[in-house]
């Protein structure tokens, strides 16, 4: 049976109906993952949860050990990964609380360990990253949203910035000119590392705030957290529907 993993906040393990089985510490050749991995059963399906920023949300985005996280999931025979990500809305119609299933991304990060293919190589490896997200898993998310009556923005370009600071208004203007619809800090190299390992990977973005320069007030963490609470309720409904649909698929 294929195993679905979810990378996101610690609150994901509070999903109603989730049967928690065990937590597992995984050691990797690339160091320690963000936290022990939690195994569970939801809608009759095996699931694995990994809090990207650590159990206490103490790891900033530029210090997440993305290689260890993805390697650990692959080691546990995970076949598909859904990344839950808080983002800023660049397009004006993307109001806080909106869920976006991006189909493209642009990487603005730097200095992160972004590949498994760099030491003791027998040959140089290049991956096809034309479509950075798994088409099949994206379609499953979209179908789950329709079945559950959850409005989803079905396409969008994720701009991945370095963080941990938020962007300037002019940086957001540049992102918009580049074609970005949302901006976050964890989209890369998570997506490309998943591709290198052959993992089916898709992102469910929760718009937590309007990006810098698009609102008339200062962006605060209180505002972001408040909007995330509302958005995450829809995310959990979406995940439950997705797993229900996967359970019914022969």
C-alpha cells in the first residue's frame, strides 16, 4: 500500500479521526530531520507526518534540513508527499485563507543544500524539473477539493524566498513582474529534492497574508497566525477527502 506523507505544522496531527501509531526517530546520511516522524492511520490509509520547522516550530526556513527530511521519508517507503505551506498572496484576488495548489515555482533562495548529487558520483545527474509538482498528486488534490466543496485556486506560481524576514514591497513587485502568484520560504529545495528521490510531491499553499506593499498596514505574526487557523481547517478537510478518495480508488 502506498504511503502518503505530509510536511507541515505540528497541528496536522490533531486531525479528527487520525489514529496515531508511533513516533520514529530516523537518522540520515545528511544529518537529523526536523523532528521524529509520526506514523498514523487516517481514512484507512497509512500516513506519515513531519513538522518542517521542528516539534516546537523553532527551525527557521533557511535552516531546515531539507535533505534529511526528504531522505527520511524515502527511507520509510513513502511514495507521495503533500507539502503544506503558509504563503503571502501576491495577486490581489488571493485573500488570506485562500488555498492554492501551485503548478509552477521560481527559486530565489541561496546557500541551501539543494541536491543529493554532489559527492562520490559515478556520473553527473540532471533531473527534469519542467513541471516541479507531481501532476497526478495535484489532480488528486483538486478532485478532493471539488468533492468536499472546498474552493481551491487550481494554478499558480510559488516564489521561494530565503527568509526568515518577510519581503520588501519592491521585492514583491519584482516577484509579481516575474509571474509569481504567492511567496513563501520553504518551497525550495524541498520540491527538487523530492524529485531527485523519485517522490511524488505537491504543495497545498495557505495564503496567510497579503504580501508586502499590498496592504495598508504592517504585517504581523498575529495576523498571519489568525489567518492560518482558518485556512488550516480547510486543509484538514481537504486531506481527509483526499485520503477517502485514495481509499476508494482500486
